[in-house]
C-alpha cells in the first residue's frame, strides 16, 4: 500500500482502513497494555541500581512486541529475545547497504535494486518468511477448527477475512500509473496471499521504527524540560487513577496529545514519506511547472519550524501551542508528520494510542532525568528515518 498508486492504492487503502477504526483499536488496547507492563518489568530490572538505560533500545523492543502481537499472530511477549529485531533494525540502521542510496539519487536504479535484492539474503526476506509462516499457520488453524472465533484476533484475521484467490484483480491492467480518475470503479474487497503478507510486513516495519523514535524524542524533550514533564504527570495522575488504563482514559490525556504533536513538529522523523509522484502535468505557486512522473518531496523540517506559520518561538518545545486546537496548522499545510490528504499515514491513531499507553504508565511511576551518558544536543543519524544515536536516561521513581 505504501508504494501503490491509483486504483491499486485506493483498493488496498479501502480494505485496510477499518483495521484502524476506533472499535478495532479499542479491542487491541489490552494487548498494548500487556506489552507496556512487560516493558516496565525490564525497566525495573535495569534501573534498580540507579544506572542509566538507553530508552531507544527499550522502545524498539516494545514497539516490535506490540506489532508482533497485533499484526502477525505472536501469542506471547518476545521482548529482549525477538529473533526479528536485528533484521528490522537493520532496515533503518547504518548496516543497510549503501547501494540503496542509489535508489534515492536515481529513480531509474529502483527496479534494478529490487531485482538485485530479491536474489540475495537480506533482512526484508527474513521478515517476509516469518510473516508468511504466521499467515499460513493461521489459515491452517482456521480451516481445521470449525469453532474458530468469528471475531478477528489480529490483523491477519482481518486480512484473511478479505482474502480472495481472484488474481485477475491484480493483473497488470492496474499498473502503478493507473489514473486516480478511474478509481470511482467499485472496489473489490479481497486480498491475495501475497497482499496479506505485504500488508503485514508494511505494518511491522512502519509500526516498529516510527513509534519507537517518536517515544525517544518525547522522552528526551521531557527530560530536558522538567516543568513540562511535571505538568504532564499531574494530568496522568488525575485522569488515570486506576492500575489499568482504559481506551477512554487515554482519550482524556489532552496535554499528552499536545506533547506528542509538538515532539513530531520538532522532529518529523519520517519526513521522506512526504513525497508524491505527479500524476498529471500541473502548475503551482508562481508559475512552477511540474511534469507528469516528477517526484516531489516536501521539506518537512523547514515547514515545521517556519516562523511565518509557528511564530517567533518556532524553534522552542512548547506543547501549549496546541491547546487551542490544531485546525489552523493543518489548513496551512504546516504540520505534516504523518503526511496530509488521502494518503495520510493509516496507522497514525494506533501510534498515538501506543505512545499514550506506554508514556502514561511510565510517567505514573518514574520521571525521566538526564545523566552523564545523555548526549545533548542529540546526534541525529539515519536514512529512511531520522533517529538519535542514543537516548540514555535515568528513570527516577516518583515519591
């Protein structure tokens, strides 16, 4: 779905969108909380002697565990023992082959690289094999168990319910350049086996890195702005007094939403996703002509700190700027961490829910504090996403 265009994209988007409805997010809240409590156990073990821990690593363990549980049939926590972790991290990290950079420099090389990578062992293949096994196992379970629950257990069930062997729907007549104007045709809500595997892979890769990075940047900003962290803890204490945190309680954490939005304004970690291909020759602005097939990339970092949009304090971490609402920022196209328009990130609400759940549980018990290992300012690296090299923190228990 991430790379599809035209009719094919609309069809995949239409099938996948219900997966992220409020009703379905409510159903997985318990699973996300289970992963949260598991991470808290590991945090407690590693902070008992007062040492700093690298929260980036802990958040990556958490997000992969969540996405494994809700997207690929993982039945128990694999936190700090997940064999997929090094493969998923390598896709975004420095170990990724430099050949992939050629795809960014020359679009012509993309097809060549796809051919090359499909014929060698790589991290993507390892993830695909794991996902394919999970999908086939679930299909076998469903076929053998006549009493298998009609209620979807995870993304695999949701996609299998939409599966069809009608491969004619995916033939080359629906090419990547198929005009969006023709997308008014009735969309068949069916998926082939390859599409189910591909969709699960997209959610694993996208859901792993971006959410972990957003949590990391938020942690750093809270630790370096203790007055904001204190205000946030007061909200969490007030709105989440029970041991368990419900989906409805998460929706009441308005200041936490402001903190997360402001974090992504200052650190739009997946800005490369804000690229589009021009489907029809057009002219924008003061006579700027864009030819059909041209790749256009928005300068998200510059937009997010533009004083014309955000004011003279545009470089400051100020969650309060969101308390009056965010409509005017979206209307100006000035806030695009998840993209904008029909192709806005489909997993945005899931990411927010994960972050809220984990941060609420942590901040009820701990405060983030910097230490001698904390790198200030953060050193940012990365290609597909922008990430800090580390986020070393003291987690100090609250009185």
